């Protein structure tokens, strides 16, 4: 088939590769000048399936209210809040009940474990050489944090995820550069999880897709999509439509905007996240892989000869405005755990990205209900963790094959 893909982030690139590997004629349209320049550009890089869970969870609304008055809160509301943000929050509140949460958590984690296996398979089969390190450690600052994490550990047990509960000495054996001046109660270590450079992987896989015949058209903004047996795309500034056998929308919030005039209104909004990336000053003072500060929900990742600190979730505001307090939290957490690890005085990359998040959590994969239009979007902050599996599953559905992963609840029918 002749297939168009809208968006060349990690979701679009993985989808392009899988479809090209199946023998389809693939064209990817991307509004930026290169692949992985938006949400996939500078994320934390953590791949930890057991920690992939919906935001819409029991007790989360009360936490968000408490965070409003905390300087280093992991979640913030920022003005202006758009009508889309407010509608999303209403749907999100409705999904914060135990039964909906448990169902959506199971859906996301099934996909995440499958996706991790596919990521490793592609990495080995194609010989992809990108910055990555094994292991993921969740740092617990206090006994209260240890208590709060216990329900999550039960989830890991039920999923069959290997993990170790560590005291201070065992934690420092895994991450010896942890500051001696920061007290903590222990940690959870997941040896099968890890960290990888999402953008590097996307750029390498894009090249592999091109070797299979896929074409990438950059600086190409899709203005309109017309469904049908042979769906059409109209590019901004180009009067004539381009015709395909199928169109796969992988551009997050921008894809939701394309669907709205067609009568498909997705409960999706941009939830902004931040990161700072800096060269290492001394490798011995840096993390070996990735750690998560459970209290502040901030990840510190080792990416080659750099360290990346990522966190915060901001609803409202704009992509252009970087909130100083959010960046200060990242610097604080880095200093708490790995003081002197990074060259902060110069060369720090400060980044803010928009995560395309659906109100109840899981992404949407498969047919849209509109003729010829397919979906692979709404992965939120878990695009890197879910991307490879999502792409393979969508490629299988387009080929009318049964995917290797159970996709119950990941289709458009979930929203109806």
C-alpha cells in the first residue's frame, strides 16, 4: 500500500520503519526540519514498563491541589488555561476512579513490556549504536516515601517485574556517585529497565527506514486530511492534494487538530515537561544509568558523556514560556544527588516539550472510524517506552494481521 505518516517523532519514525519493513510505500510528512525535534528531542530517556501508569489515578486530584502551593511540585497548573485544557481536566477527573485506573494501567503496561522487547530486538538486529545504559533506580528520601511506593511494588510483583528493595549501602553499590550529604531511606532497583537516547534512536531508525524505501519530507505541514477509500492530504501552501491508500496520524496534538474538523474530537491536550542536559565534569561523579527521585518525580539519566535531568508536568501556559521554578527544581535535584557531576557554568541545554496526553492515559492505536485514517497517538510522557510496540501493532493491524500484543482498550472505541 501507499501510506502517508504525519509526524516524525519517535512514534512516526518507528511506524515508518515497521511499515517499510512490511513492504509498503511510505512517505512521512514532518513540519520541522528534522526528525524527533519536538517531544522526542530531550526527554528523560527512561524505559521502565512497570512504572508506565495513567495520570488518571485515585487520589491524584487531591495531590494536584496540594501541589498548587508547593515550590518544587511535580505537577503545576499554569495560566492561561485554554478551553481544551479545561475540558481535558474534566474528562481526567472522571477517569480517576479505581476501576478505570486499573484497566488503563493494565493496558499501558502490556504495551510497555511488549514495546521494550521490540526496542531491544530492533537495537540488536539493526546494530543501532545509541547512548544507553542498563538499570533504573528509584530513590526514596524518607520512610514515608517507602510506604507510599508499596502499592506500586505490588503492581510490579503482579506483572512479574524483577526488582530489588535496597538499603543505602546496596544503593550506593549500584550508584556509587550518590552524594554523601543527601540522606535517603533506600531505593528500588529494576535491573531489566534502563535509559536510552530517544532522539538518537529515532535518527538511526529513520536511516534504516530510508534504506527500505521510506521517504521523509521535512518542513511539510499537513493542513487538511480528507478521509475516504483513498484518503487525501493537503500540505500548507500546496493547492493540490496528495492521494494515498492509508494515512497514519502520529503527530500528537497536531493530529488531534486535523481530526477535529472531521468530527472526531479527542480528549487530548499538551502536558509540558522540562529537561536540562549538560556535559559531564567528571564521569566518576555521575550516575551510571538512570535514577528517579520519587518525591519530586525527577529523573537523572546518564547519556554517554552527558547527564540529563527531566521532570515536571505543566498543564496550561505555552510552549514558548519556560517557568523558572520548574527549571530550578531540576537543578536542585541534580545537586542533591550528584553535586559536581555536570558542567553547569556553560553549555547547559534547557528544554521544554509538549507531551500529547489523553485524559484517561493510554494511547489510541488502529483505525479511527474515518475511512482510510489510522491512529498512533496520545502516548503522553511514555512515547519512548511505548513507541516500538505501538508501531509494530499498528503495522500488523494495517496488514490485517493479529498483533502479538493484546490491544484491548487501546482503540477509538474506548472513548465512546
